[in-house]
C-alpha cells in the first residue's frame, strides 16, 4: 500500500469499527453548541509544490526550467471556533515543527533550443522546508431531512506559505550554451544555493455531508457520538512565488511568478464525541492546485516579464486532534 493512500485505510478501519457498534442505534441531531478549541498534529505524505516557465524567445522550449519541492513535514495545529444552530465558525492555524526532511529538491533545465525535449541540466539538494497555513471558514446547515445525513454549505479563505532553502546541491550538465553538448560535468555547490518562498491564497466554497450516531460506552458510562464528515470544496487561487538565486553573479537575481488558477479539496473526518465536552478525531485531506500566469526575471540591468509560468501542488495529509468545548 502506498503512503498516499494510508489515510484512506485508517479512516475506513475506524468507520467500520465504530459502525459495528452504532448501526442499530437511532440517528440523532447534534446537541453540542458553544465555543470550542482544538489541538493536534498533522503529517504530510507524498506531497510537493512545483513551478516551471518557458523560454520567451523560443516557444518550443516549454519548459525551459522546472523546480520541484517535496513536502513531508509535521505540523502543530490549533483551532478556535464556535458551533451553533445552524452556523459553525472555524479558524485554524498550523505551522511546521522542524526543518528536517529526507526528501531532495530538484532543479531541471532544457537549454538546447534545437532539441527542446532533451533535459540538459539536473540537480538535487536538501530542501529545508518550513511554512504555515491558515484556514478560516463558515458553514451553515441546511434543513434536516429525516433519515438523511446532515448537509452544510461552507465558504472560506485558506492561505498557505511554503519556504525552502536549496542547500548542498549536486548538479550535472551535458550542455554548454557556447559549445553544445559536452561530456557530463558534475559540480557540488555547498551551502545555500536558492531561497524560495511560495504563497497560495484560496477563496473557496463547497459542501459538507455529516452523519452522527449514538455510541454505547463500555462499563455503562455515559453517552458518546460517532461523527463521520466528508467535505468537498473548490477554490479560486492566487499564487505568488519568489526565487532568490544566492550564488548567481552578477547579483542579486530574482525570479518571480504571479499566477492564478483553482484548487480542489476533499476531506474525510472520523470523530468520537464523549459527553458533549471532549472529542478526538482523525482527518484525511487531499488538495490539488493548478495555476498559470506571468514569470518575471530581475537582475542588474534586466527586468523582463513573460507569460507561460505554471505552478502546481498536490498535498495529502493526516491530522489527529483533540477538541474541548467551553
């Protein structure tokens, strides 16, 4: 089983286990209301963010350059919100816990205008990833229909920052712009080579389908509820990238992308609410982003902008949280 599908298996096991106890019990409406808080941890799995751009003087060289940044980080998550009838508000902030990553960032170039499909330069290095996310949303429940899961509409704003320092890079090249193809030349570039930052701003809307069932607690203790929730949403995205080439001379040299596009998000959450005051949950989420727009090159005596930049990201993550009401 691949890492990217782990969260599906975990959620399925939890649903099957809880449903086995809950299936003969009646569906009841939610009764908890008021302010709440959540603390949790998040793990990204097989995720990345990337961008590429063409040669403005030769449309066949597309891409001319591509950078690929892996993402497998652990986050700390805190959420504050309010749950009522029929409105729910959530404000979540999450930030990376460490810079450690086993994955390697990659930089590729296609420099031969006569053979634009031939990759001519490739490098790998440490990524040192870090970042944060913010998600604020409002969800409103539609009128209940007896025997059917509850349905909510949701609107929100999601902001994400990803930052990387491309470090200790090993680069190989088979092409020289002045003399053409050459035997492979390897070069090790110690220290920081590229400082990269990326911002995604999502303005999204979607729907939430949720199912609550009563659960018996062992040893005759109190009431608990199994809650299963599926959320799907689509967002308009604005993406801003900035790439500072630390070693390029003459410097400073920056490349920037200003792009727009869309994002799809699908989430599955399974939670157990104990006594209406405490809840534990596991969430699995997938986000896919696709954007296009302008690429800008800025260095001494140069400030050029052209179309054709593409930015994309795929994010898969598991989140475990504990919630309390107050």
